[in-house]
């Protein structure tokens, strides 16, 4: 998450299992994500940024060197 003061708040990614965030083509999935952010009425969340999104998971799974896989993207959602 990115606040109105350009502060970045990271998700507790270690709490999320890979199967929870893998979305099949043409499907919708609801996922609960916790963030490291204290309550503040001065910092309003402006957007959510998902970095390193793998666009074709089936292709990624059969890739030998995962670090060199290039079909990745960033998704930004303005709130």
C-alpha cells in the first residue's frame, strides 16, 4: 500500500500461501492481505501496488530458472 504521504506499507507475505494468491484464467478470487501499517488519520491509503506478478503461472511452473522468467508485471490499483 502507498499512502497520501508516499509511505510504503508492506504486506505480511509470509502469511499467504501460494495457492491462495494463484488465480485461474477468467476467475475471480477474494484474498485477505494484512499490512504492516499503524492506524493514522493523517496518512490516507492512495493505492495498492502488486509487484512481480507472474502472468502465466503454468508457464512459470515449468521454467527451470525461475529468476530468469520474464513474463512478470506490476499491477497498481488506485483507491
